[in-house]
C-alpha cells in the first residue's frame, strides 16, 4: 500500500525531507505500525516518536487506527512558544 508521509519541524530536520511517498510492507496496517516502520527506515527517528502526534488525512489518529491506500500521514512534533 502506498501512502504519503509529511514531516514537520524537528522531525523534518531529522529525516532530511519534508515529504515522501512510501510503499509500505503488507504487515504495516495501523498508525502505530507506520510509526515503528518509519523508525526503522529513518534511524534518526528511533525512540523519538513518543511525543510526536500522528495525523491521518488531516485528523489526529490513535496508534490502533487502520490505514488505507493513498492516505496522507503527518508526523507533528510538539511545539512550544512564548
């Protein structure tokens, strides 16, 4: 299944790209699976996605939520301001 992955802020800096299309292995079926898969593909993300919110098609998603062909997955780290 092919999805588009968007990376924001520090996550984008760690990965080195703002957006990419990924063909996911058949065992990647949920948002949680996507997070684990991306940690494996992009070593700089390993162990760093705990505080990152993940959105599926512009709506924040839970780890157990399923994914589908053509979804847009966004990794959005916490933002602080002042």
